[in-house]
C-alpha cells in the first residue's frame, strides 16, 4: 500500500463516523484532502452534511466536489471535525500547521463535539520534535520572537510562496516556526506559547484529539479513542 493509499484508508475510516445531518469540520493538508474526496463521494450518494472549511484551499476543493459549505463565522456548532497532523504521538498529542492554516484549524477543532485526527503511520512519533507553527499579529513580531527565545525556542519567520516578506495566512496573520527541539512536556510548552501576548494560535495541541486513526502501508487501520468517553 502506497502512502496515498494509506491516507485514503484513514480517510475512509473517518467517514464511517459521519452521520446524516452533521456539520463537519474539514481540515487542511493532503490527508484531510483525502477525507474531503471520500466525503464528496458519500454526498453524491445522498449523505446530507454541511462542511465547515479550515482554509480557502479546503473550501475550493469541497465546493468543486459538491459538498455544501458554510463559513466558520456563521456556525455555532461542529458535530465532527476531521483533520490531519504533521506529527502525532500514540496518545494523540500533535503538531499541526505546516500548511499555514492552523488558526482556523484550531477554531474548528475547539468547536467540534468530536475531533478526529487521521494520519498515515509515518506521522507517528514517541517524542514531538518538529518546529511549532505560531500564528501571530504582525505588529507583535519582534516581541514574540524574543519571548519564544526566552522560552528556549529558535524562532524563524516563515517566508516563501514566491513573495517578498513573510508568508501571510488566509486571515492576513504571519507565522513564526518555533523550534524547541524535543518537546518533553507538551502541556507546559503549549501553555507557555499561548500565554505570550499577540499569539493568535499555535500548532501544539496536547489534548484536543478525541479519536486517532492511523493507517500503515501494510493496510492496517487502527482507531484509538482518546476523548472523555474513552475507556
């Protein structure tokens, strides 16, 4: 099984948790895109859902495939949100935001009654060590860099996309990728980042995942319940 097939298998497992009439949060990134493709097929077969996209690219993909969409700003509930991760432990502690949509991703995950994380097994790790995306107000750039350095991180302003200056998110914020090395205490690290004035969101999520779905290249799909109702 290829990596793409593993992502599709994880997405198919997540689709089994979608019921008729749900408001569904639609994540960003390649694995979330696989879920959108699966969901679109179910909608074409008669499943009635409303999608809440976490990025402009997600919205475009969903609309093109016929999934009814409503903006995040207009909803007061999300029944189920499905998204990928850049890195995740078996206990559901994860880093997100490599694609730059972490602010809306976090809002949707927070709002969701159930947050499902789908990954291929390459994303599993015992210790998180990727840089943490930190979405900030542009005016606070200097002071936030200093605060992150004081917290032990090496902060780097995200640039690219063929333009001069920092990468802008869909909400016209900027991102600092904060490299803490091995993150031995994710709860403490997440709280430290969140306490910095001017931080709008960050991609270190220790407790949000309710259900982790992992597909490996051998074809095995594993579901681990991690929410309040987990045994």
